[in-house]
């Protein structure tokens, strides 16, 4: 991420109580689904008062949006670290590897996995009907990496924000469609084809 984007994400980062609440919300969603996430249940799970919850979130809907953004931020940081592997600056290969790593982490994450498998219509409402915080976190990460890779010459010229949005749309579509084509394509082949598509799109 660029300095501006890191500052933007840091400004939205929850405090200690906020992290405690989001961790509790994540446990509730992963084990009970969204129906189990109420303000009363969240307060009970986090062992805080309801006024403490309401000082940070107006409703359970706000909690869900914050939760998805928070977990996306954590996954982006982990995927970026795994893809870079000590490199000083991202290049095209690292960006493609990072996007694929994010997809692997996304599918393994207990909150996102629950929503994808058990409540796909709810997941669609929160993530596909409009660009929410979770997508903005991913978009900023990709855009910053693309801008850096363009300076190194491994990514073609173009507006990195526009290009990052296309990478996000393509990879998100492939990620969400993966389970529906599981019987038609080997997972490793599916992953290789997505990597090829992203590499070809970004190549100078």
C-alpha cells in the first residue's frame, strides 16, 4: 500500500474495544450466521455493555460491514506478505500471487466461508450490490501495488485505480463462481487459469 492508503486504513482501524467487538462478531457469524448477530448477543459475547456497542455501531448492519472490512484488511496484509517474500517492491508476478493468496485465505476464513456456503444471498447483499469497505480495502491494496509495479516496468501503463478495479472484478467473479464449477475443472487448473488471465491483463 502507498503511504496515503496505509494512513487511510489506519484511520479506520478499530481501537482495542473495537477489535474485541469485531472478534466477538466474527465468532458469532462463523458459528451462528448473521441471524445470531444482534447487539445484545454481541455485547454478551464480548462481555461488554450494550451502550459500549452502540457507541461504536448504530446497528447490527453496521457491525457486519465493519466486520467484513476488518477481516478483509487482515487478509490483505497476510496475502501481501506471503506474495512479496522479501521483495523490495511488488512486480506483476507478486501482484498475481497476492491476489491468488488472498483468494485462498478468503475461502479459508471462517466468516467469509460461512457466508459463502450458508448465506450466499446475504453475502451478495453486503459485497456485490455496491462497493463496500471490504472491497475498497482490496482495491486500494491492488492499486498501490500496480502503481509501484508500473514504475518497475512489469505492469503496463494505465490508471492503476481503474486497472485495480478490473482485477478486483475479475478475481471476485472467479472466486465466487469457483464452487459452482468445482465439478467441471480441477481446482489447481482453475487457479492456474485465473493467474494466466490476470497476468495477461497486466503484462506490458
